[in-house]
């Protein structure tokens, strides 16, 4: 009894079976069906082997791309950390400028009574510090 064609078989194989069954006597059909099954088995094994070989070939390629993706993600994280550090340094610099300004104003306020006493006593004015005068020059 001829084997019922599988729905998943390629059309070419189905057509070949149909042509053979109409041309070949029934006594030869059994062995020929067996040959077709063996050929089909060989083709399926070849497809599995191709998939396995291609899977092994593309495995390292996929691993390289995975590593590249991870490296890109790490670079992004590093960039974000550097941005945050830059913001923190900028805030620290602003605070230090404010502290320096407050310190300079405190010194000026603390010197005012002494400068006033010098003036009242008729003493010479104290020479200005170089840092204060250089700061005024760089501001202009």
C-alpha cells in the first residue's frame, strides 16, 4: 500500500511519488517507498547538521555582539557617572567661591575698626594686599 504523502513534504517530492506510482508496478513500490523515506531521512539529517553547524558558526559572532552591547552600556554608565561628578565638582566650586567671598568680606569688616583707628590717630594707611588688588584687576 503506498504511503499517504505528508502535508509538510515538498511539492517536488509529492509530484515525484505521484509520477512513480503511476509508472511503476506495485511490486517495486515498496522498495522505492523505502528509498524515498531514506532520502527524506538523509535530507532531514543534512538540514539538522546545517542548523547545528550554522549555530556553532554564529555562536561566537553573537557572543562578540553581546560583549559589544555590554561595553556600550558600560560606556553609557561611565558617561553618566562623569556627568554627575562634573555637576558635583561645579557645585563644590560654587560653594568654595561663596566661602572665599564670605571670608574676604569678614576680613574687610574685621579690619575696618583698625583702619578707622589709624586714620583718627593720623597714622599712615596700611598698604593694600596684593591678592585683593589682583582680584580687582582680573574682575575688570
